[in-house]
């Protein structure tokens, strides 16, 4: 107490000696001294309580961050009872590796059982433990396991698990890329792992790098495998343009080495890709090459669907003359091989084409051929439909009697099938009415 009184007296005496011009600052100085003096009297318990509250707030914040960002389940956990406890830092012996690998295989089986039992959460908890411990066996073992588990995660729609595995693979890739020279065999396995998980961007980037290196090294096998993987990846993501580039390069390689079966396979893929990508000219080129191959191998049964597809592409190019020729060829080959479904399809499309070109006489001839084909295949429904088309076409031409005759034949078949009887009856009645103020509107086909 005496010390505080003496300190206060010293402060007042000091103020008395201040010049007049500084007295205007006295109120602020006195306020500051009072605040400092009050702070010095604050109870120590209050200060301790404030520090404790601050520590508690920091701890709660850390817990919230842990809940939002839980620890990575793929990071090594040395407290795991299965983690090898080595007195000195050394590689595992062959015996130790076999024991650990066997134990991890057992974990894998347990996870599969949990998955089969409908418990994906329990399955991936076990699988993550397996992945953590696989690191001990080496990066090759880990990459293979990441690929396997990643495919399961993608199939089971486990998005978080898929992301974590992809990130781990990217981490391994970065480490391998930093080596001089990189282990391209391991990089290929990583790219394949990306592919199994449908991680297209990292997979394509890595495959492109592997492809460049394979070409530099003259490694034809790796070049072909990599191009195949790129083609499949692009197709899976409907990137038809990029897929076509890959398969065109594969086709060039196959022709260079005289690999006829592979050439046919790549032509088939290119024909499909160009059709799906609305590139009729390119599709026709690939399909015509396939027709030549099949003719040379006398595999005539494969030609009709190709001819129909070629005709469809010519229609898309507004080349009805070439379309009609290919429909006719498709019909001829299919009929000679008793492929009545293809023969019927070709004739139906040919008839539709003639009608669109306002060639009713040609269309009627085609419909008569269609009836013959449907009769040979005992397709009563197809015959009934053909008579309906003939009746409609004859009505359009004003040939009422021929139209009624066709509808009556259709009605006979409709009664046999117990289907569309009322429709054909209405068609006959409408066509039989004498024209008054105009022809009545015919009933629409069902």
C-alpha cells in the first residue's frame, strides 16, 4: 500500500512541474494512468479464467476442423498391430513379407464378405487398413492394390474413397516422375489404375507420356497397348474424335505388320465411331473396306447390316441414288443367305426412300417383294403391315379398288392375329364410301 501511495505522489509531483503548454494533454494522461492502474489491480483469477476460455475455444476449433477434414485413412498407422515392429531400420525379410502378404490377403477376403453382406462402410474400413499396410510391401504392391480397391470404390459409387485413392496414385506418380530415369513400367501400372477408376484426365496425360516414350524406344507392343487404352478411354467418355485418332493409328500399325484380324477389328471400331459422331463420309469409307474384307473371306452373312448402314449414311449425305443401290444389294445378299430380318429391313427402308422420292410404282414393287420375304419367314404381322402400306399408297394414287383389296387382305391377317381388326374395317369402310364433297380422311395407322 505504501509503495502505491509513493508512486501516486511521484506522478502528481511530476505533473506539477509540467509547462503550461502541456497541461491541455493532462486529462488524457490521467485517463491512461487510471486504466493502467486499474489493470494492475485485476484479480489473477479473472486472468486465469480468460486464458482457460481461450484454450477451450482453440480446442473446440481444432475438433471442428478434424470433423470437417478427418485424417486420411490411407496414411500409414504404425500403431496397427499388423505393422511390422523392427528393432532397426531394415527391409523385411522374404519370410516376413510372405507372412504380411498372407495376412493382408485375409483382410481382403473379409472386406469382400462385408461387401457381399451389404456393409460397404465396414468393407472399406478393412480395405483402407489393407492399403495402409500394403505400403510396407513396396510401391508396386501398393499400386496394384490401389487399382483393385479403386475399381471397387468406383463401382460402389464411393466418391470420397475414389478421390483419396486417386490422390494417392498421383502422389506416387509424382515421386516416380522425379526419378532419373522414371520407371515407365510402374508409370504404366499407375495409368492402368487410373483407367480402372475412370479417372480420365490423369490417365490420358500419363498414357500420352508413355506413348511418346514407347515410340522413342521403338517399343511396338507398348505403343499398341497404350493406343488401345487411349481408344477405350475416349470411347467410354464419348469423345469420338479422340477415339478415332487412336484407332486410326492402330489401324496403320496393324496394316504395317500385316495383322489382318486386328485390321478388321479397328475398321469395325472406326465405322462405329464415325456413325456415332455423325461423320457419314468417314463411316462409309470404313464400312466399304469391311465389305471388301468380308467378300474376300466369303463371310457374306456379315455384309447385309453393313450395306444397310452404308445406305443410311448415303441418305444422310442426300445421295438417294447411292442409298437405293446399297439397300438393293443388302436385300439381295440377305435373301440369298436366308437372312430374312435383314432382307425385310432393307426393303422397308427402300420402299420408304421411293415414297419420299415420289416414286410410287417402285415402292409398290418393293412392297410386293417385302410380302414375299415375310411369307418365307412366316411373319404374319409383317405381311399385314405390308398390305396396310400398299393400301395407303393406292389411296394416295386414287386407286380405290386396289386399296380396298389390300386392306381386306390385311383384315384377314388381323383377324388371325386378333390385332387391329377395327382399324382395317374402318379403312375398308372409308375407302368404300362414294366421293361426295371430297374424299374422306383415311384413318391413321396405329
